[in-house]
C-alpha cells in the first residue's frame, strides 16, 4: 500500500473514527484502525465490537492495499504534523510495518494483518428513512442528559427511539430516564419510519452521534433492524448494536393531573439554584422550593456548613407548596430549555413534577421530588 493524502483530510477522518477505539484493549486488533486504499480514496474503519465507524476520504493511491495500525498513535502523529502538510503512508514488502512520512518527519508503525480485523455484520435492515441532522441533534441533545449510568438497569443505559402517534400525527420520539428524571423530545416522523420497532441506542453510540451531526445542512440516513442501527452522515457511516432489553412504559410516569402552574425566568432560576446549592453537600444536593403567590424562595440547609436562601419573582397563583429537588437535576433541565421561561406543573411535595419548554412544545421533562 502506498498513499499520499493531505494532512487535514487524514486528521478529520481519523478524528471521527479513532474515538471509538478504547484506550485499554485486551484484544490487540481492537486498538487498531483499518486503512484500505482503493481507487482515489482511503477508507478508515474502527470498532469496539459494539460500535463501528467508517469514513472514506479523497487520497492519491499509488498502490492499492490494506493494513491496520494503532489508531491513537496514528492520530497523535498526524495531529502533531504541520498544517498544510502532505502525508505518505506506505507499507513494507512483508506488510509488518507502515511508514508515515511527511516533510522531514518519518515514523514507522507496527501493523497487524487486515484479515484479523473484525467485521460488525449488519445483516439486513427492515426500515430505512432520512431525517434532517438538526432534528436528530435535537432528539439527542434534549434527552441525552437523563440516560442512566447504572449498569444493573442496562435497558436504561441509552435513548429509546420509537414512532408514536399523537393527535393523529405520527412522531419520531426519543426518551431517556434514570428513574429520578425523564426527558422526552419528538419531531414529525419521516417517511419510512412507520411501523419501526422501538429501539434503545446505547450511551456511547449516542455520544459519538452527537459529535457527528454538527452540519445543519446534512440529511442523515437511518437504517435499522431489531438488533442494529446504521447512520450515514455524509462520508461517515456509524453502525451500532442496540441494547437488547425492554424500555419501561414511560407514559405511566408522566403525570396528567398536575394543576399548579409556576412560570419563572429560566436564567434567573438556574443562576439562583447554582448559587444556593454552593452550600449543599455533594451527597444530598437538595434545594427546597417554597412557592407562594408571585414568588419562589430557594433554600438549602447543610448541617455541616450552613444555609442559604434566595427569593425570585415568579408567576404563580395556586395554593402555596413546598417541594425539594436535586440541584443538579434542576440545572440539567434548565440547560436544555430554549425558551426564556420555564413552566413547572406541580401536584404536591411527593409527586413527580412536569417541566415544559415554553419555546418548544415537543420537549417535556419529569422530575421526581426529594425529601427536604
């Protein structure tokens, strides 16, 4: 194999694929990136056996061929080469090593045979549809923070994506929950998503996807089956296994009878929560909200270090209520809201609270209260 490629093209593609590779691997081949040179392009592929990313980029192929080299090492080398440089990649006669040559710099990397590189067989996909990257980005970003990190409830370790009919219209809906909070977002369902199976996309896949859907003008092709999902974003193809489990019936958690409405300035509220929670111990992080006519009083009491209170003006005219929430969860939700105001729908101190985004009717959040 002998290829000449611009550093910027090589770095951009390596940046997309090398992140999938785990730093510590017991299987040596999984530390490597597969480089395949054919025609006028160089294709790169990396996998951790659950997730696979490939990208092809334009290159001058002087001799076609394929090999695998350590992914993070190659990425670090290319990253440190000067802007505008040309890079030559060439393997030796036996294919045991690859030289990376640019200007006066020359590196020699150990290769492992291409035949050892695992293939994440996708099988056949039952559903194929296209969605705007802006819509997909919204579905991910508005719900990702609520994904559970608790390994025992593995079926909560991802985003639940499914088609759902609401008011006679089919929606593509994403939901995430960790049992303490729930986030839900939706967009109009694209053609081809009708009858799709409800799937759980793993946390790592969601994280990689979020970094790839930056270009607002790109449409993303989604292909899925019961066990796999594939996203094609421009020249990048991301294939992932799905979480094999049943997502709980989240509709049962979303309260319908909450009749106490609180409307408050989002930025002022977030800043006040952040200030008063300075005093709380990391362990508890509970903030008590005392809500009465036209105002909210935030209070934190920590026996070890002291207490803090702050008053905020608010739009509220129902019966007074006192309720406690985890400060971090309040800040996480406030960060997702795009409107200038947050709308809380409350019932009582022990029941889940609904939070609406005043600027986005398709996003909804549920928070479980804390004892304070």
